[in-house]
C-alpha cells in the first residue's frame, strides 16, 4: 500500500490542501506546508508553476505567474520537496502539467521525484489514454499517478480511470476551472455515486470548495476533500499564516464532526 492510499481509513475523511510552490515566496511554501500538516491535512499537493495552467482559475493562475517570476522551476520544486520531506510525514503530491514533465524527461522526473520524497503526481492535461508511459515509469519508482474525472466524463472514461488510477481518484466538482465558489455544483452527489459504482479507489472532490460547510457536504459522499484556491487567497501578501491555520482548523473540525 502506498503512503497516499494509507491515508484513507474507515470513518476518516481526508483533507487535502494545495499550495503553489514559490507563492508568494519559496520561504512561504516551506513554512505553510508544515503548518498544513500540523493542522490536520492528510495530503499536501504542491503545484509546479506553469505558464499555461489550463485547469486553473484566476487565483492559481496569478499564484503560478508570481512563482514563475520568482524563478521557480520544476527542479527547484523538487528541492523544496526534499526540504519539506525532512519536516513532514504526510504524503506530498506534485500537481503539474504534462509539458514540464515531458521537457524534464519522464524517467528523470520520476526518479528525481522519488529521490526528493514525492509520493505521486496529478497531471490534469494527461488523459489515461495517453498516460501509460508515465504511469509505468512512476509505478516503477513507487509513485502514484492520480487521474481526474469530471461530471462530463463518459462511462467509458470512468471505467478506464477506475482500472488505472492509483492512490485516489480526483473528482472535479464542476465542468470548469479551479476557484473558490459560493456554492457547490448541483448534481455533485449523483456524480460521485456514478463513479463509486465502478471504482474501488478512494474518491476525493476538488475545485470550488472554500468553506467548512461545503467540505462537510462533500465528505458525506466522498472520501476526501481538496482545497486550494481559498488557501492561496489567504496566503496573498506574504504576511502571517495564521488565517491559513484558522481556516484549516475549521475544515478539519467540519470533517471530523461528521
């Protein structure tokens, strides 16, 4: 069992947090991730900044742009992971796009990721139909390649992801991009149920979850909740991380209270 898979236990709802490496600074990332782990996050996603983050909304696009301006590269991200691995024991997952991985080299990216302490990858623009080469290399390094499904996914795509995904399946709550929202998508419960009938992996829902109340609703049908844009918003300006600590505490209590 991978370190990611071991997070999902009976009667425990996973809280997964996302931060962009290097936003607002690399130092802020190095401080935020241990805080997230201490606050009750079970997994932390670390976003590698990319110039064309097609799955991300304005908040994470802005963070990615700033991180690139700060000189953050995939190699630097792996160095940050290595430093964080000495501080935290929670799984660390890199979220990126296929272009940086391909440019780095599939073998090299998986090898260096494993050496740095990465547990898996999320690559939104890599469909399972095209993911076999990276999937096999990652598996050889003991890394999980986590696939995504959207409400618009066909039954055939759901079956394919259920056959191939490792760690967990990332369910996109809306047919759109990331970003904090006032309400959850209509039909979310039905979408989760449709995947649940086919998949054995844990199901985690992300995109648009920004309040403890939303997290609690999602966790009633899913195995985990993914929060990103709201955390990025709370980190803007590079000031105190206390708002992040408070927010994560609220989310953790909401999940534990189910």
